[in-house]
């Protein structure tokens, strides 16, 4: 398997996206469970298959492009839209919490952000859960710690490092639509359905006064690269946890509706949280 990863990392992006599109449709047609979850999640948001059919191929592209993003020495081209909102946040002297849902190339979101701003403002800190397969865990560890990126474990120590980074005026990145372990979230509406939602993003902002920047990295046609769309949160984050988590969910819905054909509708967003054997990684337990 590592050899396949190395091979894919050397292929041009247009070819990877073509292969990925095919793989996406194979998975959609071959797995009744995946297909049903995809269609159900899209329906919750008001979309039919005809409206989001392109998302089937984009799910495959996400998988096929990963080796190149993780292992290639140079990242694919990526434009940035509305970088001014990030510059304004830095000028206020606060840390930044970048939030992006499972849309487009979220791997490129942090890579491009780090390439553009880490030289002046320090590395971007992201949470990292090691893969169970040893070879994949080694690949991911190398990939996640690219220049300008500090990957920290999904543990109490990792949360401490995120808090430290924000209080030093640096940036962290999170996918707030990722289902957290039991005890690390709360149930909140997402496209009108109750979804177990992480509280970590809201707690980090509330306890550090960090700015919130919403990110969506769009794939361009024919492997021409990406566009990273950035925007500030419309209103300051609510002071109460329930309201803040709902506000973040609504912000993620807004981003997804901007490009529903690139959202990962097959992600098990409404699943029950898994039990976590380790201590809950929450900011208030990190000496905040």
C-alpha cells in the first residue's frame, strides 16, 4: 500500500481527479449503505440526487488527491479569496480559529493557510488522530507536520497546545462537523436534524477571545487547482455553549450551501458518538 501512495503522489492532479471521480461512483453504486446515507443526508438539507450528483465524484477525488497533498514536495496551485478578513483578524492581535466542514479539499485549506501566514504568525495547529494501520499512521504523521503546520494529538495534551497557540496569537484549524467521542459534544440541530456536535471549537473561542474565520476550499475543474474562500463569522460567537455550538452549525450549513456539490454527503454526520477510553479532551480540563 505505501508503494501505491508513492505512485499516486507523483501523478498529475487532473489524472488523480479523473481516477477519483470513477472511484466515487463505484463506491456509490456498490455500497447500499453508503448510497442510502448520502441520499438521506442530502435530503435533510433539501437536496435531491440530481442537485448534488457531482458530490459523488468529489468524494472519490478527495481520496485520490490525498497522496499528492500528503507526499508531493510542492502543493497544487491554490488561489485565496478574501484574504483581507484574515489580515484584519491578525491586526487585532488575536489568535484565529479556522473552521471548515467536510467540503472540497479541506486538506488544502490548512496547507494554503500555513503557506501564506505561518511565516509571520507561527505554525497552524491542527488536531490529529493517528490511523490504526501502522504504515498509514507513519504517512499521515509526515503529511500532517508539513512546514508551517503543527499536528497535535486528539488528547488533553493536544488541547493544551491549541490553547497555548491561540493565546500566543497563532492559528488553529478544526472540522466542527466531525462527530466527536461521547462526552466531548452536545446534540444540536444540523440541517434540521439533531446531530452530536463538538464543543471544542466554541470553547476555544470563548476561552481565548480568538477570531473565527470560515474556510471552504473549492476544487477547480480539470485539475487546475483550488480556490480557498475565506470569510469572517457574521456575528461574535454567543457566550453560552449551546447557542455557540448552534451558531457554528449554522455557519457550516451556510458554507455547504455555497457549494453543495462538493460536500461529503456520505459522511455519517448523524451517527451516535463512540465511547472514548481516554480522558475527555476539553479546554476546561487543560488548565484554561
